[in-house]
C-alpha cells in the first residue's frame, strides 16, 4: 500500500518552541503565526489526500497500526530567490537547494503535520529519503509506502 501526494504549500522548517516562566514554572509554546502555519500544512495534507489518494485517512491510520514498516520519501521544492534573473531562474529550476532551511527541520515539520493523518505516529517510520530543490512552484512531493513486516 502506498500514497503519493503533492502538497501545495511552501515548505518551511519546524520553528523552535518559545519558553516562558509563569508562576515559577517554565512553559513551552508556539506563537499564533506558527500555529497558523501548522493549520495551513494540515489543511494542505488533508486536501491532497482527498484529491489524490485512493485510500482514506482511516485506512492509512489502520495500516500504520498493523505493524507495517513505513518508508517516507520527500522532495521539498523551495522558492527561487526573488532577485534572480529570468535566465538564471530557468537554469535553477529543479537544481539542488544548498542553503537554509536545514533539511532535517523541513522533515520534522512535514512528519509532525502528517502524524494522525497518514500514520499513527512518526516513530513508526523506518526509512526516510529527502531532497531539497529549487522551483518556481513551491510544494512538497510526499511518497509513503506501507510494507508488511
């Protein structure tokens, strides 16, 4: 069983949680802007799943609970910088992206947002392949395979 999705959202890294001391206790929180970004990711994943997959969210969660090995492949298409010339923009399309954001933070963001939608928990994942590329159309391509043990 596999799912192949194109998530129409500009890839962004998982930001660090903020910390505050309140009443002698330290609490962690995310800002309202970050929570909006989380909601945008979740909505885009649900929309892509509904439009592009033959499997429902319930079927995928059940597959992840059955002890299947989960393999995830991601391609993060990041925007080309705005000051780039038209000629250079054409050349940069599909080139590897070697600047910030860090690949591991991009992976954390998408996997955390997919938890509870495409798999029960991201600790069920056995393998991850990921690449960052430039594109005029920022998006995330996500391929998830559920293999029986």
